């Protein structure tokens, strides 16, 4: 069903209108520092159901809950000492913590948003527009990435428009997202932390704060315990090939470093900077996907990217993008 989608500026008036729509049970796409999120009142099961419908999202894939400040978190989740340390170290910012639900509250997060798990994935975004919207909302906001499920996440307004126009109530035009990759998802259980989805906050950075080693879990699609665990995800329509030095004649190239002479494509970072590459990953893939349709290119070849810093998260996304379901 096609609905009228408002395009909102990032002004005070636009932010107020976005919060008004969310408080009334509507869906609003807005920028965060990671990617654009598709928000709805996390306590409103009807609104949450609309997120799943608009995205075509599998019902067993839970949503990340976004709040304005740490004092709100304890209303919905139980935080131990290690979680408190990570919250103080990385919030607001691109870290999602998977915590046990606090069930002793008058208003709970919708079971639909949590896919009926006993845990809640929660974070405080750092983006000023997201912060302002959340500060005006009556309840926490559930917000997965603002794209069709399984496809490329959106880091630019125009990409959100292409994915969500006519399916949701409003889109806030906040320009490009500065980080460009989804948040790190971490879980602490029995004193040991695990990374359920890599992001720009690394396993080493988390370990340095809580003084313990952790590990990165491999995706187990048969038993999803948090957002971000689908094996097949973040996919352009054009097939991709990973760790390619020399592309075929009928391929486009996504380079890491300078684009080689004669190659058709784009580079993630001229200077081989992992953080710049992360920021450009989804937008570059979207642009090459569109170019491939025009040039009738068969696939997108992607340079090897070192598994250091943000490179760990970039490789995680690319492996999922290349996975054949």
C-alpha cells in the first residue's frame, strides 16, 4: 500500500514534526552516525509491525532500541558493572549492548520488537539529529536500518528515498552519515563479552575498557539472538566478488587505495584509510550497483581490505553481501 511520505528538513521544525509522528505511532527514517534508521515507538506493537512490513524483515530478527540518555536504559534493561563501564566509555556512540530485560516496569518494550527474546539490544546514538528527535519522544524508539531487508543499508538521504518513499510516514534529510557502518553489537554473559556484530568500535577497544578478552561470534542464522546476525545481508542487486586484484573486462571495481589506470569503478579510500572506507562502503556499492545496470556489467569486484580496525567490520559486511542464500 502506497502512503504519503513527508520529507522533513533537519531544522527545529522538522525534528519536532518527526517526533510528533513517532509519538503518534508513525514511522520516520532519520540519520544516525552509523546509518539511517527506520524508527517507531518501541512500546507500540502496531507501529513495530509496520517496520517489519515496510522493510520485509524476517519476524525472528529483533530490532535495536534507541534512547536519549543512559538514565532511561535502566527502565528497560539490567546493567551490570561491565555494561556500565562500556556505556560510560562509548555512549553516545556506535555501540549496541545486548542486555537482560528489566520486566519490573509499567511500560515494556513490545515483544514484537524483541522477537520475543528475553534480552534487549539498546544504544544511545551520537548523531545530533537523532539525539534531538529522541529527546522529544515519549518512549524509546526501535530503529533498524532504513532499507529493504537484506539489501544495502542506507547512509544518504537519496538512498533512503529510493528504499522507503511511499512506505513510511516521513524521512528526515540529514545528509550523509559520518561513520557509515552499523553499530558494534556486544553481549556480556557470565563475565565474558562477545561481539555479535563487528563495527567501528573494535573487540580490542572493548577489552581495554573492561580488562577482559572477548571473542567475535560467527553468525548462526538458525538461532538469531540479536540484530545483525543474518548470514545473507547488505546485498546490492549486482553480484560481488571479494579479494580481487585484477577485475574482469565486464566487471566494475571497488578499490581500496587509488583506482588503477583503466579500471571502471570507484575507490573506498584513495589513501587506504579503513575509517574512510567504512564511511563510503554502502554509498559506493549503491552507486556501482546503479552503474552496473547502465553499463550492463556482470559483477562488482572488490579489492582486499585489511582486517584491522574498521576493516574487520567492512569484511564482515562484504562477506554477508557476497553470501548466496
